């Protein structure tokens, strides 16, 4: 009955105005929509009352059910929004120190990777420069006594330029090796710190990376030592060949001297 009275009031308010104002007023349109909704609700309620008393109880309990559902939905939404206490991250001093040690191991691993790559590249270029110098000196030794002075000067210019490049590459290797040694020391300290703080996995991963880096550098150093040994052998051969060539020139000059100058008075 209250719904019917409310619908009547809504209709009477809407009908007392003119048709033109009614069409241009959003408030009147809203009033008509509310009145239609009220009439539909009243029609459904009356039908239910006439058909079954059980429906009447359900209709009377509907607001309470809606309020209960609303309260349940509100509580569920609140539980979803508020984090559970068990999922709150542990912010103790031990946890923060362990996290910091993991960050240190990551940074140390990055520093080690970059310095290892730089040192390996420097050793590679230095080894190539050594092999080029060895090839030039062997070519010169094979052509001793067969070249004109101009050709010999040009070859020596190339050899001197290659020696300068070898010296520059060696300085670069020393510079990157110093950085690499610093990275190795930092990694060792970081691994110990991570292990002591409880980050065993980070410590083991860093030690593995350190072993891989050391093996790569050791392999390149073996190749470097082999190239330096080859260069030393070539220099020794050069000294020997130059001495033989000088002695042969002296003997040839003595043979050209007249016998009269060689006799003692």
C-alpha cells in the first residue's frame, strides 16, 4: 500500500505540469521512470500475495536478505583488500642484511663479468699482435742479404710499428688485469658475506661465476705465454742470424783486400 501511495504521488506530480515542460525536464522523466518501477513492483507483489503465502514471507524477508548479502560482500571485499598477516614480509634485521648481501653478490657478479670480458679481449688482441710481430721478423730473417737498403728500411719501419702496437696492447692488458683482480677480491669478500648472512645460494652462485672467470683468464694466459715464447725464440734466432751475416760480410771484405796489405813488414 505504501508503494501504491508513493506511485500515485509520483504520477500526480508528473501530470500536473504541461506537456512541453514534461518533455524538456529531466526531473519529470525520472519521476515517470520511478512511478513505472513502483507500479511493476506493486503488481508483482500483489500477484505473489494472491498466489502463495510463502512468497509473501520471502518478499518481506527480501530487504533483510539484501542487507545480509551486502554486509557479506562488504566483509569479503575488506578481507581481499587487507593483506593477511602471514603474508606480510619479514622486515627483521637478519632478513634485511641477507637481502643486502644478495644485492652485493649481484653487483659483484656484474663487475666480474665486465672485467673478465675486457681482460679476455685485451689478451686476445695482445696475442694477435705478438703473432703478427713474429711473422714479420721471420719474414725479415728469411730475406737477410737479399734485400736492397730501401726494402730493408721499409720492412724495419713495419716491424717497429708492430712493436709499438704490441707494447700498447700489453699496457692495456695490465690495466684491465688490475681491474679484474679487484673484481676477484670483491667477489671473494661478497661470497663470504652472503654465506655468513644466510644467503647460501647467492654465495655458491657467485663462487661458480668466479671459477668460470678464472678458468677463462687462465686459458687466455696460456695462449699469451705461448705467443711470448715464440717471440723470444724469434728474437734469439734473429740475433744469431745477424751475427752470422755480419761475420760473413767481414770475411768477404777480407777476401777483397790485396795480399800486399795483409803481409807483415
